[in-house]
C-alpha cells in the first residue's frame, strides 16, 4: 500500500506539474506576470522568489497550480486589515506585509482603507498614532505583497495581466498545458521502449492461450494470427481486443491463419466485468515483438501516443453519439486503483500508465467546458471572431457554471468509483 501511495503521488504530481509548467512557460514569454508557481496544494512549506514569480512547495503533494496576474487572481488586501509597509527614501512602498505576526517590527504600521494596485498604484489608510487622517502612499511597480500565509507575491499592474496581452498569446498560454501533457506522453512511451530494450510491437498474433479458455477450447495456439473478427479486419492488437470486447456473449466468426493455412471458426467470447463494464474475452495474450533499432524506440513514443490519442478520441466520440455511463469515466479513486495495479507490475507499467493518463489529461482539458483550458480557448476564439473581448462578468459567470458542473460530475464519478472498487 505504501508503494502504491508513493507511486500515486509521483504520477499525479508529475502529470499536473508538467501541465502547469506549460502554462507558466508560455505565459512568462508572452508578457503575463506569473505571480506564483506552486508544486503541491495547501499550506506553504517553502517559497523562493525570482524574476517576479514566487516558487512554492506546499504540504499536500498532489498537483500544483499557476497564478497568472488577472486570471482568477485577487490580492489578499481587505479594508480594515492591518499591514506593515516598508518604503524607500522617497516613501514609495516596496513591501506590504499582511501577516498577523510580523517577524520584524521595522516598517510603517497601517490600517488599510483603500488601494489601487493595478492602475495608479497606491495604498492608503490610517497610520498608528495618526488615526485622524488618511495617508496615501505610492506603490512601486515591482512591490511585494506578503500574504497572510507568508507567501510573497509581486503586485500586478494592469499592463502585465492576462487580459493585457493579445488574444493569440492568451490562446497559446491556454493550449500550452495540454500540449505539455502530450510531450510528456511521448517522452514516457520512449522511456518504456528503452526500458524494454526495444520498441514493443503487439501484433494480431497470439502470444499465449489461457488454459480452459474459449480460445483453447476452439483450438487456438500460440503464433496463430487472427485476421478478422466478424466483419472487422484486425491488423493490430488494439483492433483485435476492441472487436472481441464488443462481442461478449455473441457467437462470432473468427478468421485464423496458421502458417500458410487460413480457416474460420465460431467462438462466443466470455463476458467478464471489468471496471464496471461488461466486456468480451476469449483468453489470449498478444505476441510482443521488440524492435531494437534506436530510431524505432524513439519513434515508439510518437506512434504509441498517436495510437492512444486516436483510441481515446474514438471512445469520446462513442460517448457523445451513444450516450455515456459513469462507468465510462474515472476520477482519483479509479486513478489510484490503476496506479496500484501498475505499481505491482513494476516500473515499465507505471511509466506506461503515466503516459496514458497524461494523454487523458490533455484531451479532457481541451474539452470546451468553461473552467477547463478548452473552455478558455473557445472564449479566446469567440473574442478573436468578434474582435472585442468578452465582458469579464460574462466570462466569470460561464467559468462559475463550468466549475459547478465539473464539481457535480467529479462527485458523481468519485462516488461511482467507490462503489465499483470497494463495494
């Protein structure tokens, strides 16, 4: 169990961190101020600030996030809040410390009454001992706000906010997260090939036959090639397994080749329940052939990513056209179950799972649902066509609706996963 938990944390952490790094990198190079790049969630353990960005490590090693100026990012200031200001010789504010327990008493205590840290850059309030008069102070463009939890972030003038850059730069920033997940999948599948010592190629040939299985009773042997399942030609293992899974409990004609001989036989795939789904199986394992050429192993990263992407888009299309069941989806509980199984199989299976989940994360995030990257990209496209920005109120409302939908869906999926895997 400990190994599974560690593997789950590593896999989930890598997926989200790589995704968020894509947003971070493109945003920084597009002129958007990234106020914080966090690894983990929850209370802060460590913070380091460089180039206007605060890099934090937080206590819960699950995921992470990027805080871009002007995008779901608000200053922690509140009216009536006590702050400790540090200024330069011209009384321009360099630091606004909002911590309740200030480690240093050097500075100017201020009870905040109002502020503008986006346009005119000022803060005002009552100084201690001079409560009868409001004092206003200019704030430096690169001033630091130390938030109540001790996280230092740079103030965000309007010209470095998300909405200040062109719509195309915003679109690239939103695409960068899913794009990074695709790159991660390619790299992970390459690593799988090198760990294997060759690029695995699973053909339509039988590698082994399980005892007392449907395939054994039908006389199938190792090295037999299954050319067709019903009316479907099966040239790859993926096509073969998919065709068999769709025919659980149905009499189906299989076209077999053994050596130079071809014949047809009728099999009824056994119905098995897997992850809440009823699938057909005949009890065979695919024959794996390793291609040891260097470029074949490098190319495996691309070909396997493409194959997996096509399969996932195909499954998504089926759900859209034929409706979907909660068993078609999986949340953190399902991911933990998959990780547990992969961890038991070893490093190669865990790396393969990372690649598979990374592609899933990329595709899901590209769905045109507000609150996801795909929803933001859709709004970017609408803005580009209209040639004027969507009002922040409309965008905020759509994002809130999308977020609510995702929370409800996540609750239902998680509850369904708990029933599937534990009850």
